C-alpha cells in the first residue's frame, strides 16, 4: 500500500487551502508512483475521460463508485461544493471539482457543462470496476441517435435524429418473441453472425416498431450505426446510390456495425414478380453477399406480410438470422397487460378473447373507460417503460 499521510485528509473547505483538487490529484499520483517504484511493484494504472453530456448522471455514478471503494472526499470546490461533499446532485449551477481518495486510489472529478474524470489506482479490482463504470457512464451520457435515409439532389444521404428510447416492456410480448429478441440483440453485435437479416412480421398494433427501438436501446452506441429507411424510401434499395452511401458510411464509421432498419419492407421481401427484382436482389446481396460482408451490414425489416409470402432466397439459412411473428396476445396475457397499464382490473367481458397489444393499450388508456384512472405522462407508454416509448 502507498503511504498517503502527506495528503491533507482533514481538508473539507475549498477556500481554506491554496491547492486545487487537480494539484492534489497530481501529487497523489506522483506519491503512488514513487511508492510502487521503491517497493518494486508495478506502477499504478491511470484512467481518464471527458465529454460526458449528463453531469448529474455522471456525478451520481461516480459518487456511488467512491462510496463502494471507500474513497473519502478531501477537497471539493466550485458553486456546488457544499452539496457535493454530502453526496447531493445539484439541479443547476453545475460547476465544481472534487478529489476522493484512500491509500491506493484517487478519483478526480471536473464538472461544468460537460463532465470529466481522472482515476489512479494500484488496486486491480478497483481498476476493473472503474473500466466497467467508464463504459456504463459513457453509454448513459450518449443520447441514442438514428440516421434517417433521405434523398437529396446529390443522391442518398442520412439525417441524424435523436431518439427517445427506454428498455423493452417485456411483459408485452410472448415467450417465443422474447427468445428471438434476446438472440437477435446478441447476434447483431457478433463479429461473424450466422445471418445478417432480421424479419419482424405481424399485423399493425403488435409492437414491431417498439421492438426495433429496443434493439437500438440495447446496442451500445459505440458499436453500431443505425440507418432508418422509411417506407417511402424502400424503393431506393434498388437504386444505384445505395452502395455509394453505405461505402461512405463504412469509411466514416470504421469500428461500427452498419444496421439498416427498413420499415414496411414488403417490396424488398415478397416473392419477385418483375416489379421488385432490384429491391429483393439488393437485400439478398446485403444480407449474404460480397457487398454485405465488405460493409459489415445487418438489416432489420418490419412487414405486415406473412413468412409464406417472403421470397424463398431470403429465408435461406445463413442469410435469415431471426424471424419473429408478433401476433395477438392470449386472453390471459391480455388481461395481465391491461391491469398493469390501467392499474385496475379489466371491466367484466371487456377482454373475452385474444387481442392485439395496441388494442389493449387503447382500451386501458381510454378516458371514457370507468376502470381507467387518469394517467400521468410516465404511464402512457406502449412497448417501452417510460414516456419516450409512446
């Protein structure tokens, strides 16, 4: 263990000492290096990062880490210093620095409009925990973004749009659908997936769109680049501009998997009849051809068509990664969903048979329904937990 007696551990007020938290952190790091060198042990590990865009969430997670690893605050400064010493998260005026230490670790925080940290330790377990936390904090600070395919005079391009998403409300789906979902989340991120195409089929109101949004939520933003192809752009899949767009996106996102989300992809899925040859051929090449392999593309398609209507080549093993049919929920399942959403038992005879998910929510959230309470925004969700999943 390094001897940290030289650190002014009794210091609690910013204006009572001339040094800054950054200065003390640098001296602490020097002390650890000298100590480990004199003992002939490996030097301390140093981590750091900045640019986190949610200061409150950043501080909350870092304070939890400091508490778990028994790091004590020795110096805190800035407009929010009194509250931070007590572990409180400021709602405004975020501008402070802080240093938390024990004998073998130190955590330095620097927070204003964005957030950053530096961490030094000789404890391998603390290092591993901070590496995990660093990844989690990065994810929490990143707002999910999907890029919508658009047509411009110069050709196809993408337009970034922030996407409000939350975890999938698993109770809204059958066990079979959830099994396919879990398998797909893992396979979408695999380096060599056994297939690159995911098909979600089912009537309107069964939760296909919300499942797609859950895929985005459960894929780390540093691992994938999502491109949304709206229904009115499906015909562009058969045009010459798509390859140019994907090649450019691959060059700009070298370390990320390209995932195309094609909404109402009927034209690119159903059996070829002379009117959709180009669209189907492009999809075939992207999901099991040379182009798809070079570009490292995955494709998620939603459709109202049944699997029997899909072109035989698309269903070939090695191309079709996963197919999920989203249908109606059994009466028992529908009653359970209704009671969770409405927060009251369903009216007598209101659900006498299987129902689509959208119809259950419409019934549960109908203000004219005497069994339904007034709902806050947080309760008006469909497919996701939280208001962003409406």
